[in-house]
C-alpha cells in the first residue's frame, strides 16, 4: 500500500518556487530530487513511492538559493 508523504516548505529570503529538495531514506538513499512546485502556502507532495517493504526513516532536505 503506498504511503503519501507531504511537506510544508518555506524560506525567509526566497520564494518557495526557488527551493529544491531531496527526499531520502536511511535504508535505500535518495528517493527523489525535487524542484518544488508547491502551492502558495509551501505545501508539496511530489514524491515517488517506496518499493521496499521495511522500516525507513524518511528525510526531506530543502536548499534555498544561498545553499
């Protein structure tokens, strides 16, 4: 059964459309690199599905124009 991951992103200096992110699993590495197209409040759910049926810790790392 697929699990939907959602995140709210934002930045004090950059518009959310200028942010990029990487979804990662602690067991299989990078799941998806994301050029965000969030809604006006910064919410995004652009994410590929997990294929491994095991316990994961999922992390979203977001980068702004300053790196």
